[in-house]
C-alpha cells in the first residue's frame, strides 16, 4: 500500500510550532492537522493559545475549536479522526502537516496504534473520581504506579481523567494500559513521516519564551476568559488546561492574581519539560534549535532543507 507523506511539527509549548507549521503549509501546499488535546475544545481561546485567523494566514486548520468543553475526547478518538482527515487532505493533493505538543496524540497517530476495545464503566469512573475528591489525586496516581508504573510515569497526577482511565482499564480487563498499547502496535504505519521537533538549545531561553507568552496571554484577557468559563461551573475539561486551573484560587479569593500568574508560568515550564522528555523518545525526530538562528526565515529554510532530504518529497502533491 502506498504510504501517505506527513510532516510533523512538534515540541514544547512556546517553541513556535504554529508559525512554523503555517509557513511550511504555505510553501509546501499543505494543511494543518492539530495535535493539541486542549485546542480541540471551544472556548478558552487565550488559555490554550489557539491560532488566530491572522496567525493561520489563510492555511486550513483541522481539529481546532470543534468540541464543547463538556465532551469527552480520547486519544483513540483523536487517532481515528486525524487519520480520516489526513487521508482526505492527501486525496486533494495537499501535504498533511501535523502540528502540536500532545505527545500521546502524535505518537499514537504516527505509530498507527490500534486501540483495543477495553470497554468502559461509568460506575468505576465515578467511584474513582469521588475517591480523588475525598482523598486527593496523588492517592489514585500511587495506586496506578503500583499496578502500571510505565503509564504512571507518563501521566501527571493532576491529569485525573487519564489516571482514572488507566485504572478503569486495569479493573475491567486485568491488563495494564501500557500492555494494551504494546499489544496494539501490530500493524505497520500508513505514513511516511518527517518529524521535526522545535525547542531551544538553551533551556533558559525556552523558559523565557514561556514567561513572556504568559504575560501576553494575560494582557490579551486570559483572566476574564477563564473567569467566564469558571462561572459556568468549572467544566471538567477546562480544569485540565494550564492557565485555567491555576486561576481558580484567585476566583475563590484565596490567592492574588499575581500569585496565580506566577503559578501558571511555573506549571507551563514543568509541562514543557515533560513534553521534551516525551518527544526525545519519539523515533526518527530531527531537532531544530530555534535559538541558534537569528531570523524566522532561516528557521524555515533549515526545516525546508530537512523536509527536502526526506523521502516524503518523492510524493506528488500537485
């Protein structure tokens, strides 16, 4: 079967993925498929750093701003929908460009993970959720670590839906989620992928970019946007978003807004570190250190050269 060429632009938050993917799409006749677990939801435009119409610059973006905040959306859902979109984009002679920072989405898509029908049980989820509320998220994470340390080490304890899902799968099947994933990697990937990771060689420069981006988000109305969602009842999906959950103590009158903003910066830096750890384990990734270039144009030229040397350029996209 002829494989579909795909360019992947990934990396930690604030590394410039959106701008690079848009410019690459313009130059290579492509469309962007988002791989961001929060940008897929409506609202929280600022908190999730969704690309604006100006930033999209006429390039078609898929899987951005399409789901209501109270809807569930799993990695299996992502792989299914993204796969369908990639096939459709390529069928029109366009180059699919996957862009985002959610490592699980990208790995599962590119490695063609087939998810077992592990089922679900709302009663188990509710029991575990109630237990987390009563005894804390860390207790559930520790339980997951006892039965499935491989999954636990990839999931932050505050990512409660994923912790609960992993425990639910184990209760339902007696098999860990990590083992299910091993079992699922049976079929060859349908993609020829050129995977490009963006980051800074100097970690402090990346952290400075993160801090400055948070300041811009605040100036653009982050607090008011999050307050509006909070007043809807603190929807479960929104609670996962960095930039929202850290402001809840301010809305409750427990911390000042400046203290919460500092917390957003800290948690975003921690998240970037976890993203880097994930992507460094992604097979075939080629890193581009943006702080080694003195202009955006040179970054793009370097990436164009990487793509040109990859085998995906043998495909006709006209």
